């Protein structure tokens, strides 16, 4: 049986894209419950300045808490070397920096050119190596950008190579804008892998236009072994009001189990975790089909076999 890592990013990506701030105790209950349902990796927050993202102000406390949960890989997003230093002090197992493949998007969001971003990645790699912390680069807007539109695939390949050369241990391709389609996923994963090999492990997908699971499947068929997802598809898309967030953890876990992949997750327990979100964020839309429909008869026996 092939193991696929589902990396829960809801506490970071989901919560940063809604305005409300989830209380620390609710975040802890969410993270604990998911870990107990068998989720092996959770991105608990982001080390951005709290003045920019008050939703993420308690990330250091969450890292310390999550580190007490057995078997959980605790990761956080870092925007720059300064954030990486804070993440290391907090005690993360791993950290990742988003690197926008669209230079206009990069300049507008973090006021850095691609060359300046490579310097930042090199600086973070040094910090990570010194601390024995895993370091990944998320190639964001890899499938298209709301400012530039299409992003040339050769540019993504070149920047993937530059990221590895600068010290990234692992890469993910991020469909930040929900533009990706399965043929494009297949093509880009293949191209990037032919340049950097299995350093490319991960897809970060949004379900903005309903193609999230189709894109995940295309990635799996090209050898992707880690998929980011968010419980209840929490969050939205700043570029598409009303759209859902990341691919839904519950639906992704269902698809993988049904196909015979191993995730370590107990689906029934995972679905129950939604109650924590519903209570802490009343009225916030939660997405997903599997939680409403329930599991098909015999699925649990099949995945346990
Ligand atoms: Zn995202």
C-alpha cells in the first residue's frame, strides 16, 4: 500500500483568508483532534508580523502546543529570514516559504524580485541547516497569476532549480489562484520533476473552480506523495469572492482511502473534527461532500484490509 501524506493547512491557509480570529483554545482543540484522527502533518500558522495578520499572532504558542502531540510533524509558513528565525526559536520541525513564480505578484506582495527571493531562500536555508529544521519552498502562483495571467512553465522549472540550488530540501507546486487543470498539473509536475527529481513532493491545491480533486489525482499519477488540504475547505480566495478554500481534507482522505492509498487517518474521527470549526466560527462556510453524504458502506473495512 502506498502512503500519501495529507498535510493539513487549514490553521494557516484557511484561517488567514478569513477575517475572524479563531481563539487560541479552539485552534488547539482543532489541531489536537486532527492529530488524534491520525493526521501526520499540520501547518499550524505563519510567522508573519502580527500587525499584518492578527489571525496568526499566536503561531509560536501553537507550535509549542503541537510539539507535545505524539507523531505529529509541526510545520509553519515563514515569509522571510526574520520569520524563519522566529520559527526556529518556537521549535518547528519544518518551515516553508512561498515563492511567487509571477515576478509582478512577488513584487506586489512581498516587494521582492525573483533574485531577491533567491537570496532570501539561501538565507533561510542557512538558518534551517544550522537548527536542523526541514526547509521547503512553495512555488506559488505556479499555475497562473491574477496579475500576469499565465506563468511560463519554463520559468517555473528554472526557479525550481534555483530554489534547490539555494538550499531548499523539498518543493511544492502551489495553485494559489485556483487556475490549475489536470492536464497542466500533469505537464508541470513532469517538467519540474525532470529538472529537480523527487525534491518535488507536494501539491498545494485550491478548489476555487471545482477541479481540486481532479488536479490531486493528476499529481498522484505523476508521483506526488504529499497533498495539502484544509478541513472543511476552510477559507476562501481573495481573488474570487464566495469561492471555497483549499481542497477539502475529508474528501481527499475519502478519495485516497477508496483508491487503496494509506494516509494513517481515521475518516470517521476526522469528520467529527468539523464540529470544532462549526462551533468556533459560527456561520463560516464549511465545504465537502463526504461529511454530508457519509462514508459508503464497507469503506472502512476495505481500507483496514
Ligand atoms: Zn493556499
